[in-house]
């Protein structure tokens, strides 16, 4: 199973599984097609949108783990 961490870019997470987009959108990251999504980390995106990066990473990893089950 791929594991997400907060240093990964939004683009990296989308390449792991595009179905993670709604989870990131719920945390204020509406920039999936933005060029910054390829270099901005989840932590940076959360800081810019006032959301919790650790919580987002937890939700993304729960989602990915559930898909593997």
C-alpha cells in the first residue's frame, strides 16, 4: 500500500490515486489542476487554507488502506 505523508505534493497523491481528490477538496485544496499542485506539499497547502495537515494525511491513508482491503 502506498502511504501518504505531508511532505508529498498534491500531484504525487493524485498520481497514487485520483480518487483522493474529494478528500483534499474537503480540506480546502481546490487546485488539483493548478501548476502549484505539482510542487506544493500537502503541509503547505493545508497551511495556506487553514486546515490540519496531519488530519488530512490520516484521512488519505485511511482511504487508501480501505481500498486495499
